[in-house]
C-alpha cells in the first residue's frame, strides 16, 4: 500500500498516548489531527505530535480528510464517537470495550457494515508474541482437548483523575472495563462463552458505585470450564493465563512475558522474550489495520469479537445481580 493513511485520535486522555505515538512512528501514516472536548488538552497533544487540534468530532471531520481514527474517550462515549466517525466514512479502532452495552455494540457493527468501514477493538494481548505462541500451540493440538482455563489479572489502579472508572453510568467497573481483556482471551484461546456465573466486590478507594474486583465462572460452547478473577485493589499479584487440556497444559506468565507448554509425555517448550511496552502492541494493531483497510489482510480482532466481549460482560453483571447462572 503506497498511499499515506491520514489518521486522527479522538480523546487525548490516558489511553491516547499509545495511539498517538504508534501513528506517529508508522511510516505509512500521517497523524493529521486530534480531538478532545477539553481543547487545551487537544492542543497540548497536537503540539507534541505535530497535528491539528479540534474540540469535537464534527469539527475534525469538517476540517480534515481522515481515513482512520482511534477512539480513546471514556467508555460511556465510545458508541457516540465511533458512530459519528463511521457515519463520516472513517475506519475505526476503538479502545476496549467496544461500548458500554451490547445494544450499542451491535448497532455499531451494523453501521460499519452499512458504510463499508473497518471497525476493530483494542484487545492488544492478541498481538503479543507470548499469546500468539500459545495460540499456535493450541491450534497444533499440543495439549489435546481443552478442559479448563484460568485467567488472572490484578494490580493496584491509581484512579486519580480517572473518575469514570468507578462510575457504572460511565462504563466503569472492572467487569465491563478491564475484565473484557480476559473475556476476549478466553474466547480466542478456549472458545466462545455459553454461560457465566459471577460475584464482585469493592475493596479499594475512589470507586463511586462500581466494583473493583470480581471472580466468575464460564462454560464455553465446546464444554470447557473457565475462571476469570480480576482486581484493581491487590498490590502484589501475578498476571497469568493457564489452559489445561487432556494431553498437557499451557501457562502464559504475563509479567515475565513467558509462555510454557508441558505435555503428558514429559515434553516442555518455553517461549521467552524481552518485556514489551504497551505502545508496541498498539503499533501492531494499527499496522495490521492499515493492511486490512487496503484489503491485504483480515482483522485479528473483529467487530463481532468486540460485541461478544461486551455481551459476556453484561451477562456477568446480570449474574452478580441475580446470583444465578446466566446463559448467553
């Protein structure tokens, strides 16, 4: 693809830096503009990355010819911003989760298909070599039929200046926000989700009305069982994914960036690499997206993947409320 892609980033808060740096670094991209309702913040980002600043998506679309845009606003605004961009003929990379509700997510998928635009979601763990290696092992049948999986992600979240994280109405709470990474990995590595049952709690500070910790069971459509436990309130914790099959196991140690496959015959294979910055994963997302736009590749994360992650998270929240298993 020879022509330069003109890109924009909408939302200049905490998530924007990874996208801004990745677009700026990519030789196939011109970072043309940024937009934020806080125009001072937009202007600061524009000055740093040599782009133009706008106070809204409408102003951005009126002033620029944009091919692709990243949506890095709070979750409660994902749907409206992505919709406005798609209606303006722009391909969209939306930070996770795709939207706050399944209804909003399904509407965006329909709109993207109607407009013939690419819509993808920032589930960046798929772009790491440790999980790509685990995926290859699974596809090769190294551990046989998958029976169980556990996904544990936890840390202390410094929420200063991130008030929406603790607000349900703004898409906050760990289940609908961070835990969708785990849901996406479960779907990608193990299988789609058939039913869930969960519990949640709040242990840290600065959460307005949302949960900061949760644990839930999953049953996949292929019969495998899973456990996802996540927290923003645990100061010393490991982040890892464990998958157990009839013939072995695969463990991905995210903190050490290492994947290990052990098989029933005593075999062991280890993949290990240097720790990678999150921006590198975003760079890979953007680089692939350019190929997808050109018709030279297929997306690694589809819009439907984004929808399903939101729907599973909604089902978990319903289970927490009703204290029952919820079928999807």
